C-alpha cells in the first residue's frame, strides 16, 4: 500500500477526482447481477455473446440509434435470411451505415 499511497490519496489534493468508483460500478451493475442468471452460465460462448451484445447495445445510443429498433430490424433480416446473419452488415454498423439509415433507426418502433 505504501508503494501506491500517492495514487490512493490523489482525491485529497485534486477535488476533480472522485473519492469512490460508484459511477463505474453502477454502470456495470446489470451485467454483474445477470452473470449467474444468463442462459449457459459458466459457458465461455455465453460470456462472449453477452460481452458482444453489451458492447453493441452501449455503442448504438452513442450514434443516436434506438436499440429496440436496431435489434428488430436485425432479427427481421436474419429471419428473412433463413435464420442466418445478413451477408452484408453495412446496414447495421453505425459508422458504416448511411445517414438516412441511421436516422430511420433512431425512431421508436
């Protein structure tokens, strides 16, 4: 602890640094609480899928895209493609899709 004391007490001299990490902890609370309840708990594929979905669902609002609308559109295309992902993902990657597509996905269903 002595080796890290300066870093541990930086909030004392710098009021911009929060004393606790509550914001970060609250941000990941849903994932932490759900980890034992998700299907396939303990399976590596389940953890990887959850991480990918959390990443996607955190990215969409940053681009102004409604998560529910995006997921509905994506699953509809998968269903039309015989339960397989679309061959071309450009319409679903926020930074690659057109401005018109992004605007269409920003609205509620």
